[in-house]
C-alpha cells in the first residue's frame, strides 16, 4: 500500500509517499519533499505564525503534486491512504494540512489517518529502520523515546506500536526553545539550535558553569527556563562580548542541555529495563548530543541499543508522519478530523 504523508505543523510544508508491504515488514520512502519558509523567519528571528500559514497555503498543492509525481509518475489514484499531522502545532499551519487532506480524502475517496506530530518524531526512527538490511540492529521493545524539539521535550515508554506511555516532559521551555531564545540573545542566526551547535565547535563547554535543571529530581520531568535565565543574567554582567566568549557560552549551554537529556533518558531506560532508546525531534540532529548518548551507553556497558534518525529526518518532515500512519493505521471519516494545536500524548 502507498501512503501519502502531509506535515504542516510549524513553518515547514512537507509531503511524502511511502510504500509499505505489511507482510514483508518492508517500507520504502518513494519521495519526501520539504518546503520551508525559514528564510522569512530568519529576518524576524522567530516564526510569525500568520506568515508561516500564508506561505504554506501557497506551497501545499505544488509540494503534494511534486511528491506524487516523483514516485515514478504516479497519480493520486495510486495512493491508498492519507496520513496527516493533526497536532500539536500552530493552528493556522495545521489547518492548511488538515483541510487539504480532508479535501483530497473527500474528492478522491481515500481513507485518512490522523497523526500526532510527536508520534511522528518517534516514528522517524522507523523510517530509517524500514530501510535497513537484515544484518543491521533492529528496534526492539520495550523502548524509551526522547522527543526533543522546538516545542517539546518528552520521555515516552513504548511497549509496542500504539502502546505508548508518557513518562515526563518539560514544565516550561522545551530544549529547542531554550536554544532558540539563547541564540537570539547571543545574536546568532535563527534557529538557535544549529547556530549554537556551530559556534560551540570553537568554545569550551566548561567555561561557564550553567545549571542542569532537575537533573537529580528523580522523575522524568525537564525544565529549561532556569537555564535560559542563568544565561541571561550572566550575559548582563559581561563587559566584553567577543566571538570567543559567545563560543564559550554556547558550548557551555549546549553541554548543560545535553547532560540533562542524556542523564534523564538513561535513567528512564534503566528503570523500565528497555532494550532500545529512540531519539527524535530537531534537537536530536545535534551531533554532540548524538555522540554523548552513544558514549554514555558504551561507558555504562549496557546492552541497550541506541537509535537516532538521520539528521534530515530529525527535523519536521512528512515521511515520519506517513510512517506513524502506517504503524498506527486507524483511518477516520474525514468529517471527524480536525486540527488540534494542543494535542499531546494520550
Ligand atoms: O522538530 P523540529 O524541526 O520542529 C518542532 O517540532 O519543534 O525542531 C526544531 C527545533 C528548533 O528549536 C531548533 O533550534 C532545534 O530543533 N534544532 C537543533 C538542531 N537542529 C534543530 N538544536 C540543536 N542542535 C541542532 N543541530
Ligand atoms: Zn517537530
């Protein structure tokens, strides 16, 4: 079966087609296209929801058309189901994807599968998984998933497909949001996460001792607004701000965020005796985070397997939405689907 995925929860307009052969447990990504309005948001240092949605209205049909055409000149008739992100996200942006999916579903009589964007980030691991050869390591359940993006920092226990239990999440800012706000303070290009990662390469992660919020709290909650405040306070006291100091602050902030994410995720993995750890979300594209997860698991001599999607699948894309739709295939009548900006884990 072929599934068309549609993703418009934030500033990206994404469409993808996957081809799934359920009995062979084999899924192929036939096309995965992203159109971003990031260049517009770089000018304003953050996303202006109205602008994002207006751009998405322009892009959505051409992106879907191009995606379907890329699959050996297929047409919409070759699509068996449409998986669409229904939330969480920006209401205007979500509406563009959801209303388009509903219209296509009605016009062409295709089943429609509503997908939670946060599940999508977890299922980015299965996009990769599905393309692996038999000899490579496979995801085994139970697993702990860390979803770490611009809007979310959540730890989830996954006992199987469709069997997810939320363990904890951020009480205030998400990790990506903290990077974005601190990046703006340091006058780095938006989004802050990749910019901080880049300048950190020349910085000393031990130069500033920033807090590791809730690292020893004994639960699976996170809090990054205190870290942001600590950086802001330090920043105010600085008389001189050259490239080296910006690199040192960036490296120290990045290290503080990584320490908390790694420690809490490994604690959850131990407590629930999981076999796999899955990372997902834009912040999982951070190379230092990926490396530190790897070395932390190796150093603890644990048999837990770590899975991290390729970087282009960590940030928002429609292949992960199509994949989540395939593994949680519950189609719903198009009239019953609506965008839900506050959607969370069940
Ligand atoms: O998953 P995503 O594309 O969108 C949301 O669902 O939020 O994540 C975007 C977030 C932004 O906050 C961005 O700064 C952060 O992910 N991000 C990174 C990196 N790439 C993106 N953070 C740290 N290092 C990166 N390389
Ligand atoms: Zn996302």
